[in-house]
């Protein structure tokens, strides 16, 4: 493996969950960033046996005090020279606040050198219309997001943060505009929107192929208006846990790479916000997202193949003696295990993605008449 | 990165310490095995901010109950199909026993398929003549080691386990023989012995170059006698933390590779013990160790270069206002940080080691007269 395909040297503090078995949270994000050449400090907010999608797990959650104490351990030994912080799941409102305080402290330490520290925040709160954290986590995120440079909500989290129900392309644009404005966050990516559920005009430029997911991103202009781009990717017929963490880890590495490839002034600009004349599709955020989605699509395709092979080979003879309920549970566990993302044997797709999905600029006038 | 240079697919359960910053314990071992293509489940026995060589750290230790509970979490979801277990530091005698119970349970699950499960145990107790665990950890290890397939003591730990003070080549051979016999452990590697401190006959075959370290390994024959090999490697003028964990992780991957490259019968033989006619230097253990030491030497050389560059570039202006005690502490912290092993940018040395140190067979008659 040559070092040519590594991203620029990047020191990351990753704060998220740890699972013994499988790949979600920091177990996913840390490895993905390491495989791309980043030096990762991993502060784990929970220590579970496996991800919660199995519907059963054992383990412990870190308290806010434990998270803070670990960070104090880094501070006292001068181990805080991070270029990027990636924060994901935290198990309580107090833990979210503790993570927020770490982000703010690192920002304060870097404030004399604009662009030398960048905070990517994944506001893990829920999915598919449902919160899976306690209610008081929402206001905790609403407070700390003001300090993040890039946030990565899914559709439900974007609705929660903006207060706007996303039912059309125009409400999607409104939600992003509102998040930029309300929280002063310079970069946003909404990591999966199912546009095919929206009413579409057949003549529209933005018609989405069926069975595709859309990723929408934006970097603000100096007047606060969004610079929107979209990328459509085919949806795979399988639910994988940890894909949000994989996206976040890849975007850390690829965004830094894209910023280093841009005008040298950008990397010393606060929050890496490109000048107004840079088109949406030329934004480092858009260029990075294109790379990220290419990697993800290949790794998930390989995972699906491996999953199918594992399920075909599974020894299910013992199932016959089980009750119907036990048999269904056993089957769910077997499918959950088989769907664990396959990383270690598919490194080439992370390192050298084959780009097939391109970013499109997305302007107000592209919106179909019916959705405005 | 092609998949050609990956080791055979291997599912590992790694039980050791986790540090947020830097590379020791599971933070080192997990990444090293992953980079070689192993799928690693990581059960962390402590969660510290940094390694203890900094002389200050914060964080928490897992209790024996927490370790056991995490394993129960794996069992209840059928996530225990491991090929190898690698166990390292555990923070108490009860934790060592809990780890031992996990190893034995995995062995029991695999007993119908000899060779399908292999336990590598690093009996982390101390170094340089000094225990750094509490006294009751020693008998805990003495109990569980009976069940391990390969143990990786350093010189001090080999002395502790054998009850034999290693002061010469012949006492070294005695210690290994005693460990094989007392604990019924089929494979041993003593990971670093400074032979140059022993009296040597100048005419001896076993004269060790000054400034070199020797790694001694052995796989038992069917009569219980050791099959000894040795590999001399130049010592680097720097102390690195985590090298024992790096050795352990590399040997897991390379031993499995060497076993897969040997006679196909070997991998279905209990504990992968080669037939008596296999010479010491042809043992998979010896072949693996040669690869491991080549990788380690290159990575540590690169680490030393990076350390020196980091220390040269360090901003020490703030030191002037410190007291002498504070200045020395600051310098120690700076050196500890600079000596963190550089893994993520040096993957090629792990993946494609250039072998320069060869294993030599080591027989009783090779021992210098003076040391017998």
C-alpha cells in the first residue's frame, strides 16, 4: 500500500460509542479514518457488546463526568493538538453538553489560527420520524450546534433542528436555510432524503430515479444564503447499521483533502468557507461528498454480497426446535450479524473510490412547480 | 491496496486496555490486526486518556463483572465465532480470571473442531525486574495460562512464571522448558532478552552483537521438550510504549498465515503443534516471528525519525518560565508524545515486511561453555 492514496496528515479526536463486536460509532469511524491515514484519538461514550439494532446488548454508558475527565487527562499531558473533532452518539443530555464543552475548548485553543481546527458534529437523535434519545438531548444539541463547523443530520434530525417538516424539495431547502440561519452553522449535509416520496413534476430537472436516495449539502455564502448541491445514489435493498458513522468518518478525511486541494487561503479561513464565487458543485464539501458516496456504495455492495453468502451458508438446523418467537429472534440476530459492514477486506474502495455519482447544483428555480 | 497482502480471513477477540490518545493495548493491537485484514472484536479492560508511561493519566478500569457481562452480551447474540483470542492487560486478579473464563468458554465451544480456535495470551505483569500489577495477579495468570496456546512473556514475566532467574543462555533454556512443562503451553515466545548482559564465550556460535535484542521462541515436541529458535534484532536507542502489544497483534496475524501456508493437516491439529520432524526454524511460529520482527523494526525506525523531527520542531519557549521540576515534567510529556508509535502512515511495513533478520535453530550444544 503506497502512501500516495492517503489524505493529508490529520489528527482527529473522535467521540462516539464503542461496540466490542461489529462496526458502528467509533468502532466504525476510527477504523475508516485510520485506513485513510488519519491519526485518531478515540474517546468512547459507551462500551456495548454490539449495536442496538440486534435489539439486545450488554455494557456500560460513560457519564458526562467520565467524558470530561478523559478530556482533562488529554489536556494535562498536552495531547490536544487536534485538527478535527468528530462527535457522534452521546448517551445523555449531560454527555452531549460535556462533548460540546470539549469542542468549544478545542476551538478556543485554536482561535488564533483560523482554520486550524474544524468540528464535525453528527447530531445523533433519531431516525424515521422517531427520537431514540431522551427528550432533553434535543435542546442540548440545539445549544452546542452553534459551535460546530459541519453538521450531519439525517432527514428526521434536520426536521427536529429546523422545526420544519420536510415534505417537498422546497421545505427541504427551507429547512437547510433555517439551520444555517438559526445555528450559524456554515456547512450542512443531510445524509439521506428519500425524494421519491415527494410529489414531482415529470418535466423537472430534479426528478429522482425510483429507489434512489439523495444527499443534500450546503455551504453558506457570506450573506448567509445556502449554496446547495445534491447527489443521487441508488438505494441498496438492505439496512446497514453504522452507515451514518461511516459517512461522517469519510467526510472528515475527504473534506480535509478537498480543502488542501483548494486555494491555499482556504485552509487558513475560519470554518473553511469558500469565497462566494465558488459554485456549489465546486465546493470542497461537494467534492468530498462525491468521494464519500462512491466509497460507501462500493463497500455496501460488497457487504451485501458477503451478507447473502453468509446467510446462505448459515446452519439453521437448530432453529427447528425453537418456538416461533425464538425462531424469529434467532433469524433477526443472524441477519443483523450478516449485515455488519465489511471493512477490513475492502480497504481499496475506501482508499481509491471510483466516482460514478456526480454532484448537481441545486437552485431555487430548479424546484418543480408543484413543490414550491 | 490490493487484498493480496492480507493474511487469511481471521476473526479475533482482542481483550486489552484502551487509550484515547496514542497506541498501546487494544488501541495498538486492534488497528495492527485490522490493517493486516483481521476482523477484530475489541473488549476494552480499561479506558484511559493515555498510556501510563506519561506518568499521569485519567480514566476508568473495567471490573471483572463488566468484562464478563460484555462477553455474555456476545454470547446471547451468537457473536462468538472467533478463530483467535488475544488477551493482554487486565486491571485486577479478578479481571484476569474473567478473561481466563472467556478463553476457556471459547475453547469449550470449539473443542469438537481441533485447531479452530487459538488463544494467544500476553501475561502482562511487569518488566525490568518489577511487577506493575498487584501481587494477586501472578497466581491468577499461573492458573489461566494452562489453557493458552501461545504465551508472550517478556524476560521478567518468564522468570516470574518459571521461578527461574534468567542470567545465562542455559537458564533461559531452562525457564522455557519449565514453562512448557509446568503450564502445558505448546508455544512460547520470550519477546525480548538482552543476551549481551550474559557472560559469553568469544568462540561461541551464539555470540550476540552488542546493542541487539534477542527474541526466543519454542514449540514443544510430542515428548514435551522445547524446539528453540532465536532471532537477533538490533536494539533501537529509544523506549517505545506498546511494542509488546504490537508484537502480539502481528504474531496473531502472521502465525495464522504461516499455519495456513503449512501442511493442511496442521490447521486442524489441536494448538497448531507441528509434527516432531519439523525443525525449529521451519516452525510456523519461527516463520511468523521473522515477519513480525521485520515489520516492527521498520515501523520503529520510522517512528524514531518522526520522533526526532517532532522534538526538533517543538516549541519549548514556554519552558523558560517553569520551575526545574515542571520543566522536566513538561519535557517527559513531550518525549512520551513524540515516541508514540507511528502506524497509520507506515502501513506498508506492516503489510509487506522486508525480512532481514533470520531465525536460527538453538540447541543445547550451541550454548557457550561458560554459561552451562
